[in-house]
């Protein structure tokens, strides 16, 4: 979480966490959504205007992509590329989707309708690039940057009279709370859940919620109220016929090859490299379902459901490229259901904030998920699946097995609901302070010197994950911040 301090930039990262946040553990898939997704965003955030901010950090490594210079570029900090390794099941899945009407296309070039995709990931030399390795590491030497790790920000300090931000309070290990004061502004980037917590603890949020914890209200604001996450469910899995045993010596050889040259089977994410996007309703303005795939290895044919994947008692975790099960997760990309994030009732400061997700509360969300199953089952009748021997895995769909088909999938969607880890909207951006927490320049309504720059400002999801969008928001946020301070010449000093 960076804060400006004089001409210096401080960056803190919470204890027991990592620099780079969820980009360190995410799937690293790079997808931006389609232009229509941004139609409801403030005018300055229309897709055409955002393209330069997507492109500025992009270093595209696939020729068939970067030759399209309207949408892609090279030379930015974030290298994106497809994994080179493709196995026969990936090919088979692509072919099967093609047989049922999907088309291979570049989903980051304005059109993702009925697309089957071999994804680009944030990787360099087949190795993950996190927000830390791509953006922070190259500038760590800068004299005006100080990184404090293991620090948890506990409050934003706001002058009660002027409503100007003075700085933040933070804790590091067992040491006492310390203050970091700012001359210019604080940039909050603690993610959709913790931004809400910090703003609420600082007196910025819905009147009732702030008062409930005896915190002085500084700004009545809809903080935490527009929480949304993409959802999916488990139970739809395919079994690969010809993979029954696992060759341990092959695994050792694969690791050796990986360490020597970053190539081979381990230079891959397995079947997760492929997914497809569908617009399930004529009147929708973008793809609304993504069929996300992931593989795992199960050493038995007595399958049980474990969370959303198929598992078995003898199972061992193997790297992603080794799989004999393909789990298909239909992901509701643009959920209508909204939840809320509030402070922990017993311990607002140190307790985990409460998330009331309200997943599938809107009937349509459930309906679209259930409808999406039909297409997955169609894949089983494709020549491609028959040729490769991919079959439906005989899973015990407890407690939904007795219901008829549609009821069964509706039951599964409700029993095995899973959040995709893409929370947005708790500090939504908008043009009025009643509905939004930040204005279109990402400044928090009602206080001076506080910006929010991460996925929490997204008014709603785009038809993709949120990593590429978060990077774009950061690029645009940085530009707006620098432009603002450049206008006040004495304040702006650039040093490298
Ligand atoms: C398992 C998983 C897989 C995913 N895969 C993909 C994918 O393939 N593609 C995609 O587009 N998206 C994916 N996502 C989503 C995506 O990675 C992130 O959610 C997105 O990048 C959001 O970034 P953010 O900056 O808003 O928040 P975060 O990445 O959560 O960053 C918040 C940071 O703030 C720090 N912080 C929080 N509170 C404090 C505090 N009080 N003091 C100091 N620091 C604090 C945290 O430690 C963290 O470093 C995935 C998410 C998950 C969980």
C-alpha cells in the first residue's frame, strides 16, 4: 500500500502477506474484458480511453497478438505470453469447443463472444510475474521509495476539522502503532475487503455501520455496500481414459528439465491454459459465462466432491500439468447479486471484516449458471472428446443426485458455490457521493488527499478476471495523481 511522504513514496505490505498481493498466488491469466463491459463506468473510463493504460505496461510476447497494435504493445513492465507447452487434451478441448460453435480469438482485442482461448499469462520465461516482480523490483533502488514490509496499516489519519488526510497509522510486528505523515496524499490499495475495513475504521462509511462501533463519522459513504465476487460451482468433471497411473521418474526428469531450461511439461499450467467465453443471452452486452478449466490427479475411480474439485482419499497434490480429471467451472462473470463488507462486530480493529456475500441472491444469477451446464454436456458428444476418450466423471453428487437434471444442477450450484477470489466494488467509483465512494479521479468523496487505486473501485465486474483491470487502474491512477501534482510545480519533484 503506497503512501506519499514528502517527495518520497512509502509502500507498506501487511504482516504475514507478500509484496504483490494476490498476484503472487493467482492464476495470472491476463484478460481485460470487452468494450461493452465499461459502458456503465464514468465517461473518462470508456474502453477506448482505457486502451492506452492497458497498453502502457504491456510487453506482449506472442507475435500474433502484438502485431495488432491497436490493442497490444511491447516494452512495458508486464510481460504477457502463452505457455509454449500444449498437451493433447488441451488441443482436444479446443477442438471440442470449436465443434459446438466456438471460435479461437484474441479476447483482449474487443471481441470475446463465443470464444475459445489459449490464454496469455503474466509470465516471463515461463515463470510467473507478480505485481511485485514486474513493477516494484525494477524501482526498488529509487531513493524516493521506501518499502516497509510486515507492516499493517490500522487507520487513515484525517483532520476532523479540515477533513484533510494527515497520514496513516501502522503496526509492525509487536511494536507500537506508528504514524507515517504525508504532505500530499495517501493512496489506498489494500484490496476490496481491507480497503473497506480501513475506511470504516477511519470514519468513512455508512453512518449506521460507523456509529455502531462508536467511531466518529467523517463522511457518510457507501463503503463496503457494493461487494461482488464472481461465482462458480463444482460437480462437472471429465475423466481422461488413458491416464491411470503416474510415472514418478518422469516427474523427476520434468523437474530437472524445468530447472535447467524452464521448458518441458512444467512450463505449463495444464488444462487451465484453456477456457471459453459465452454470451448466454441475446440481450446481454458481453460474455456472461466463462468455462474455466482446471485439472487434478486422482488415483482412484471412487470419486468424491471436495469443495469444488473431484478428490479421493489417496490423492496427492501434483503440479498442475499432471492431471487425469478436468474440472469444468462455469463462472458467472458479471453477477448481479451484491453483498456487503462490514467491520468485525467483536473486534473491529484486529478481527477479520465480515463479508455477507449474498451469492446467487438474484434468481437470474442462479438461472444463468444452471443454463450454462447444457453446453458443457454437449462437449461429451463431440468427435474430439470421443477420439481422445474424455468422459463424464462418475461423481457422487450428494445431496443433489436424486433430483432431475435441471434441479440437480441448481442444487449443486447452491451446495457447491465457490467465490472466484475476484472481489470488487466496495469502494466503487461514480459521479455522485451518494452512490459512490470515489470520484472518477479515484479521490474519496468528502475527504482531501485520499485516493483508492485498486480493484475495489470497479463499479462491477468486466467479463474477465480482475488482474489486468487492476493493473490498468493503477496505470491510470498514477497518471492522474502525477498530473494533479504537476500543476502545483513546487510540490512535484521527480527523482530516479
Ligand atoms: C486464487 C486466485 C486466483 C486468481 N486468478 C486470477 C487470474 O488468473 N486472472 C485475474 O485476472 N485475476 C485473478 N485473480 C484475482 C486477482 O489476482 C486479484 O484479485 C486482483 O489482482 C486484485 O488486486 P488488488 O490490488 O485489488 O488487491 P490485492 O491483490 O488483494 O492486494 C491488496 C494488498 O494490500 C495488502 N494489505 C491489505 N490490508 C493491508 C493493511 N491493512 N496494511 C498494509 N497492507 C495491506 C495485502 O497484503 C495485499 O498485498 C485471482 C485471485 C485469486 C484469489
